[in-house]
């Protein structure tokens, strides 16, 4: 019998979120809420992320774009499902998001 131990998701790096909400204070509580929920998530596939956050955009196997504060801000992450690691790649305004290549950040 194999015993599985569910570990919290490792999110790299919360500092990016903190720096962002210092500049955009209305994003603080929504980003903190996302962080808490993501830390406890057990995502094994992009479909599971989409089920939990219906307004997300799943781009390929690893990239996910979350809408923050009613789509005022965008949070782009890369998820390594097998390792339960979430890499924060970008957080910014909708306008800033429009200026990036989501697959390259």
C-alpha cells in the first residue's frame, strides 16, 4: 500500500505579489486570497485549475492566466503539476499584460 502525503503547493515568489499590491493596494486582498487558495490546491491538470477558477485562461500545458479584481489585473503563472510548484511569471494591469508575450515571461 502506498501512502500519499499531500503537501502544500510551493509558490515562487510571493514577493512579486507583495511588490505589486504595494503599488496597487486594491489588488492586495484578492492576491492574498488567490495565494491562500493556490497553496492548498491539489492541481494535477490544467482542467482542474479551470474547474476551480472558471475565468482563467489555460495556455498550453503549464501557463495559466488568472483575472484579478474583476479582470482589472492579470496574474500569469507556470505550474509544474508533478511537483506541485507554481511559478509567478507576471502580475500587472490589463494594459501591461497586453504588452507581454505570455509564453515568454
